[in-house]
C-alpha cells in the first residue's frame, strides 16, 4: 500500500512540475510579442477561466453525488441513463438549461430582475479568494481572510432580495423576506463560532489557521479543541446556504420555489450554480477552520483538502435524506435560543482555557 501512495505522490509531483514548466514557457513566448502589463492581464484572465471551469466541474460533481447518495438512502436508483451510471446527467441538465428560453415577466423591474443574478453569483465566486487548497494554492492570503469571507458571503442576500422584489411575484418576495431574516439571524452564531478558532490561532488569516493545525502529523485539528464551535458552525452554515432542513426560503410545498420562481434558462442555472458554490465554500471553510485544512500524511495537500471538503458536504446529503423541513418559527428560534447561546458559551470556555494554559505555561 505504501508503494502505491508513493507512486501517487510521485505522479502528482511530476504533473505539478510539468504544469509549472508549461506555464513558464507560455509566459516567455507571450513576452516575445506582448508588453509585460498585457501578459499579466492575459495570465489573470486565463487563471480566472481555469478557476470558473474548476468551479463548474465541482458543482456538477456535487449535484451528481447528491442525487446518487439521496437515491441510495431512499432505496432508489438515481440517475442511470445518461452515460455510465448516469455520470453525464449533470452535463445534460446544464445543456438543457442553457437552451431554454430566457423569460422576463411583463410587470417585473427589468434592471433589478437581471442584475440580481450577478449580485448572487459574483460574491459566491469571490469568497474562494481566501480558501487555501494547499500551501501555495490560495489566491490571496489576507490577514483578515475570515472577515473577508464573512463580509463577501453576506452580500448574496442583497441579490436574493433584488430577485424577490424585481420579479413582482408574491411567492418570490416572500422567499426573499425569509432569506433576509434567515441569513442575518444565522450569521451571528456563525461568526461567534469562528471566534474561538481565531483566539486559538491568534490570527484571522486562513493560512495561519491551517498552519496552526499542522502539528501531530497534520492531525492537530481544531475540532478537537472546539467541538461546540464546529457544531454551531456546521448548523449555522447549513442554514446560511439554504440546505435542508433549513431551506425555508425556497420551500416548494409552500412558496413554489421562493425568490427565483420567475427565473428560467441560464439565469436559473446561475442561481443554482451560486447556491452550490457557496455550499462548497462553507464546507471548505469548515475544513480550513476545524479539520486541519490541507494537513495530512502521505497524500498531496490539495488532495487532502478536497477529500475533507467532500466529506463535509456528504453531511449535507445525509441531513437532507434524514430530516424534514422545519417551520419558520422553529428556524428562527433555533438560531436565537440555541445556537447563539452555545456560540457565546464556547467563546467563554475558549477564553478560560487559553488563560489557564498560559498560567500553567509560566
């Protein structure tokens, strides 16, 4: 088994070196014909396109695995017609959505209706700026990375409100109102659940937090010291990204489809893309804060990170296949009466623990 892992690591090292050489070669060729500033712009555009393709691939894989996992839990087959074991079904769905007619309701506010899509999708892409997929696989190592993630992630609620208001539909507006109340309420315990991790690492940088967990062969995970924080973070994140059982903002049995009920074609696909991008970003942040990030033995760091993120996302599948949707009053009461007191109690415990540790260390 160790020989197999060594082979995998060596293959990954060869691929990484080959890609770096290819990148340097392409840059040197471009510098022969273009000025340096234009080469920088071309490189940035290519990197953005590669990231978008990676994001779309991740979303399609998450949709496929969700269908298969939920089908298994419900004793069904799931997608099994398009491609081997239905693996090409997400591609077929994307092509179907891209070819559907884009309809704008007659009485809708056209500018608000159309701009809402960008107000939701763009922040969902921007939050990946501070997610460290590996030691050098982070777009920007900001010293306020966690604050940046929370601030940018909260902007999506503006796009949701724009979609609900601009659609001129009572179900869409009701879904948008629910979304604003839900997101704002659950952001508070979400932030307080992160404070304990920031206190331990003495930093808001996502890279510093991962490096703090690098001891014990990469197994010094913050979840061992912050179990309450992880519990609060995961449940608050589930509500933040509109996952079952907290999917009140688009409850099909009550308000048809919520804030995007009037959207069709590519605009609906973009809302769908944004929701899964934000969900995967929350899973990636949970890995960064509590599960050691890219740290781990033998495997390449980026592979550890991806495996952990998909494992956290599997918990979303599990909860969806197990629990029914809660009522609105239960949703709001759970945030204010359960998660927020737990998060504050966790901050208190963390402060006491750090103080006791420093006393003993003296």
